[in-house]
C-alpha cells in the first residue's frame, strides 16, 4: 500500500450538497461498476482490515448502502456483496487487541463483529439480478502476515461521510390519500399537482379500485414469499470482522444506523397505507420508474414552500396545509431533509410552533385543531431526524446556543397524557372520543421523535471526538424537572403492556415499528435515569411480570417482519431490567 494517499474523505458532487473531498478513484469505480440504483443508495465507505470466511486480514474498503455491505480492495478492482442487512443478527464491538496489528494501529483499532446468516452455496441465490455488475470474486492472496504493512502510509483520519438515498426508500409518517387530496391545487409554482409534490415521483398506473379488506396486498404477498424462500436458503451463521484503525472512525455507528434504518424501512414497506404515503404503487413495484428533477429546481421549490410557511399572520388552516405539503414532499424526496437542516429558519419555526401549540391555549385545554397540528409538527421533526446523521448542518442546528432549540423541543414534546378537555366537549361522547384518539396519535408520534433523539444522543455518547454535549444524560437532566415527565413515560410503558397483553393477533407493520421505538426509549430511561428507572420498576414491575411474556411474542411479531427479532431482543432486555432485583 506504499504510496497510497492516506486522507480519504468521501462525498458526492456539490449538486447533492455534500461539499467535501472524496476518494475520486473509488467513487468513479463505484459509478462504473454498479447500477444507478445501487450507486445512489451508497451512504458511506471507510477502509478497514476485513476478516471473514473468504477474506483473511485484508485492508479493504467497506462500503455501506442502505440495504447491503459491499467490499472492494483498497485499490479497487472488483466489488462484491458481503452481506445484506436483511440477514444481520447482531452488530457488536469486541474489546480486544488484534495480534496481526502492532504499535498505534493495534492500540487504537476498533473491532466490529457482524453476525449474519448465510445461504447454502449449493442453492440458488434469490438476490435480484443486476444489483451489482458481475465481477469475479477477488482472491484472498495470503495477506495474513502483510496486514500490518498494508496500513503503512495511510493517514489515520479516515473519515467517510456521505450517502444518497434512493427515492424508493421508505420514510416515516406521511398523509393518508384523502389528506393529500385537500392540498389546494392553486400551488402551481411550488406544487403543480399534489401527486408530484415529492419532486422524485413514481410513475404509477391509474388509480386502482379498492380491494376488500380481506384481500391480500400483492406487494406484501411478494415480500412474504421472498422472505420465506430466503429463510429456506439460510442454513448457517457467519461472521464478518472489521478492524477500523482510525481513532475517529464512525463505521460502527454507520453500521448500526444503517441496520436500524433498514429494519424500520423494510417493515413499514409491508404496510400498504405507508407505501401509498410514499407514492409507491401496490401493483408492480419492480417495474416502477421515477423521475428526478435537478438540485436547483428542488432548492427553488423548497425555498418557495418555506417562504410561505414563514410568512406572518398565517392562519391555522393554511399553516396545517403547508406543513402537510412539507411532510409529503419529504416522504417522497429525502433531498429535502438536507435543505431543511441547512435552512436557518425552519427548525426554529417548527419548535416554536410545537411549543406554542402544545401549551394548550387558555387554561391548558386541548382542541382537535391543535392536537392535529402538534402531531403533524412532531411527525415532520421525526422525519427530518431519520437518516441525516452525516449532515453537518443538523449537528450545528441542534447544538447552537448550547442546544437551546433542542431543549425547547424536548420540553414541548413531553405532555400530560391525561387529556384536559374544553368545556364544550363535556357531555359530547363523540367529541371526547375524537380528542382521545387525537391525543393517542400525538403520544405515539412523540414516542417516535423521542426515539430519534435517543438514537442521536447515543451516537454522540459513543463518539467523544464529536465533542458536543447532547448526550442521553443531558436529555434526562433537562427533562427531570418537567411536571409531566413521569406520567408521560408511564403512558409509554402502559401502552407497551397493553399491546403485549391484548389479544394474540399480529401487530401491523406500523405497530411493530412503534413497539420497537418504545422499547428503545424505555430502555434508555432505565439505563440513564435513576428516577425514571425507579418509577418504571415501582409502577410497572407487576404488570411486566404477569402480562409481558417473551414466549408469546412470535404471535404478536410475525417472523416475516424484518424488525421482529430485534424487537424481541429489545423486549427481553427491557423485561430483565424492569424485573431486576434492587
């Protein structure tokens, strides 16, 4: 590896907003040797020493997309798939000192073990053709003894921070079809048609006639069949070991983030309502094509929409419709997330809107309009957090002024789960039921946003080099004096118990994702807050003991949901902590 330039930061072109240096040789290699769809899904790459069944201690590029991990030689000649996130069982750090490294490389190395299932090589692969150009596998040329020497001359600061996400990727939140239809058609400049608002739109067939509720969705059927076929092929476990030698390496965090995002996205893909929100047809997703407009046009449309949002004296109804536009557009075009965080005004505006609306107006009472608005704002914020961890502008926005905006967002997010009703609803059962449903929707959305904040802060805690203060401990110190923190957390725990103790019907994909998110939030409470840990154990130990049974989780979490097994592992950890003896 002598003579190889060591500084290997990566990025896309300025058109996509990531104005960083890049490894032009590797990037051009990837463009030539992958289909456009695969290339646009690549998030990040980083050099690591790789050890697997077929690769023996070779210094290579580890390339992450939003679905798979690829490997290529340090001087790229071929590209092959190492594993799919669909088959990953665990990603963990190993505390050891590899004997094939020496000196500083040995001391600062980070050992990552990825356990995954592998198909029987004697059986036919079910991976779609054309995802990566066929290349002969690269040989492992007996480089065991030369791994240490292969690192010489390589700068230790090997940062790799970029991705693109295909428009076929799933996103949280969105609007029902009937909600989209109320967006005014007058937006001829920034939104000529609500169906093409996304700026990266699928060409779908004409509207399909609605099927009966008991008719199986064709996409879900295909995905279930594909999952079943692949499960039959998967007969053994394998391990992929990665050794990062940079003290500032973030490959572990990117792996965890990519895997978690894949689990959520692919599970939600099983929900036909969610696919519709993202503009994905149910008829033939394999044959769909998308149109993509330029970066400049996207910026123009986004600027126009944000300008209308920020105008003074806007009515509540107009604000809600504009926020619906923003939500729908972001669901279908992830480029908008970058523009959102680079805007100096939108995040502060949403936080202010949430703060003012969540206070409940006079005497703290709730109305349907304000609950709808708060829920939509929280869903948009969750969407903007998802899969934007490499966006530098996001970190700057969240940490500005010692995290003042983030502090305001968290304080406004936590609310009293006991609905405070206006006098006008007294005696009106239908109005009361409606408000209770809206309040429940808000609390679900709040749990999802708190999950995103927890993930963000846990990444920060594991990366001291970032040097910022937004950690899990900071979040709970901030929220500790909040008058509604305990009932808010208690509500999340109670909902978890209710879902798991109810009828043994399978959860919907969206419910399974929410269960996963609630588990992660409650685990953070137990692990990082003494007062919340005591509160949960004292108030819910008996309910968890008698009503939450890991033995029956297979009925609640169908095996074909990608998120089911990780959710079961989280539930097992949560149950053991709740039932832990003092």
